[in-house]
């Protein structure tokens, strides 16, 4: 998969990087071992942070700042990592679903990076373009229905939007039938507590351990400010 960047996202997030992860997976129900890791991460967040401090975590704050530069209010449309951490601080359990979905939530909660998880076989074409949502652009968010993505960073395939930091699109969502995974670990800013190598290692470990992942590839892609895309 190739990632391109349009001029709007280049202006709003000039330092953006993405870890593009592809793998063959088995996406069954979440087992107790993975769920225990998630519960431990929730407990740690609840014990070490407050609701006010969540938005100041470096990775979450960087994502929120990009929302503002794109014209979106991050308090109304929270990045997914922030929403997960807020549930943890409140003592609310996450929903226990499928292994790949839940391990993505775990990585997001620990690192503060909002992560896209897609069934690669449902993506149309071999290129994704990261841009900014337009007024009236259709987008069916998973579990939320129609989402107003105007001003949100959005990945688009040949058909339309598939992922934002707030919610992924129902069209390319992960299911038990998913056999090929595409993940975008969206690095809107550096995290001094979790460098890129650590995030990559954590991702690969969890995929292998809980999703029987094979043929894993990881590429770090940065915005090329020399090229132009309208």
C-alpha cells in the first residue's frame, strides 16, 4: 500500500509520520491473556493520570492541535486515543470484541496515538491519500452512523474516506473474516515516553501473540514536502 498526502494535511501537520503495518492475521474473539493486558493498562492510566491531564499527553495533544488547525473542535470530536483514556480514568471497561480490534485499542491507549485498523481486502486500490474532510463528504463511522468529517484528517481510498483519528469507516471495518490487516499508527507528534521503535515492537508482539500474525511488514512514511498533490 502506498500513502500520499494532500496539500491541506501538509499544511496542518507538517511533521506527521505514519507507521504502515500490513500482516496476515486471524481475528478471533479476544482471549483472557490479551484482555488482562488491556485491564492492566486501564488500571495504570486510572492510577497515574487525571481527566484534565489526558489531553496534555504528548501524542494526544499533538493530534488535538492538528484538529484545531484543520478547523475541527477536538472537544466535540475526540481522537480515539483520548476517548479510550477518558474511559479508563472514569473506570469504564472497554468493549471486549475481536483480538485485532482490542489490541489496536491497547496500543492506542498506552501510546496516545490514534490508530486506524482496516480489512485490507475491503480497501479499493493500492493507494491511500491522507487529506482533510470536506463539507458534506459522506462517511459512515463504525457504531456511530453518519459522521461529519469536515475538518478531520481522513484517509481515502479510490472510493472515499476509510479512516479518521476519531473513527474508522464501516465499509472497511475489521471482522472475524478479516485475513489481511492494514494498520496506520498515526504519529502527529513525538512521544518522549514511547519512541517509534518501541511502538513498532509492541505492535508486532501483540499481533504475533494474539492474532497469529505472519508476513508482517512495517514502513515508516513521512510527508514529502517537495511533492505536490491537490
